[in-house]
C-alpha cells in the first residue's frame, strides 16, 4: 500500500493512511491548505490517470502469452550469450596481438612474474561464458516442464485440425481426436488455467461421446461442463 506523504517534509513519522490514486496525500489530508495546493499542482501538470488507462492496464494483464515461458527465458539467455561471445572474441584478438603465448607474461622490476592484463580479461571472458552455458543447460535440460503459451497452443490446434481434415475423419473420430488432444494438453503441456480454457474453447466438439469410444480419455470438460 502506498502511504500518505503529508508529514514527510516536516520530519514526522508520516501518515499511515492510503494515498489516493493520482495524489501523494490521503483523502483527509487533501482537504487541507497543503493538500488543496497539491491537487492544483497535479492538475496543472496533467498527471491525471484516465479510466481508459486503467482499463488498458487491466486488459494487458488479462491477455494470454503468445510465447511459452521457457522458450522466452532461453531466448533472453541466448541474446546474453551473443554478447559474451563477442567479449571472448574481442579479448582473444587483443591477446593474440601480443605476438604469442611467450608474451602473455612478463617480469616486473622485482623479478616477479606477472600476467598481462589482456590474458586476465580473456580468462574472465571464458569463465563468464562457461558459467552462462551452465545456466542455460540447467534451464534447457533440468527444467523439463515447459509451459506452453497461447501461440503454441493455437499452432497445435491448427496442425491437429489440418491433419483431421486431410484424413477425412467422420464426426465421431474427429471428436475423439479432439478429446485426446485436450487430454494430452492438460496432462503434459503444463498450461496455465487461462491458456487451458482458451484451448478448450477453441477445440469445439459438436457432441458428447461415450468415454469408452475416446481411447480411455476421461475427465474432459468444455466451457465448464463435464462431457467425458
């Protein structure tokens, strides 16, 4: 909760009331000389929230993700890897410019062997790449649960529908195929509730089927109604 800032400038402990949406004071403190002046200042600045802005934020929060979450994470890590690889290549070029490994180290005036700065930078770049690749492998291999997003689910439904059309299946076999796809998506795709509801609404099944004819698929609901 954002607290009222009425007492901040006078060194007090501060008001514990919740502030209003566009102003820094709570409602009681807006009805003070300082509060009324603050209202006029905010209005003059144009920093007022419109209902349409609130509606837009709510709409964006309710939108289904087009990309699966794990792929998005790997894509970001791949972008970071490109930067690290560039660092490795640049530092290697600087190291090679010294004229060979015999020039990577030198002795100072006290006779102590020291390493060139270029060698240290190259070693740090290699270490960073090694650690980053290790992190990527954990995401890609150890985290085996992939949460599909709306885009992937829509693609799977389109592919499945195309296969059904090409096979020229009758109505019962078409519904059975859709039941099985719903079951597999529910069991293995780790869908969020909103994406799973989206999938069920898009896989429209014309009629109810006896579960014995669906290859053992049970517990399937469509639009809140149990149908198998």
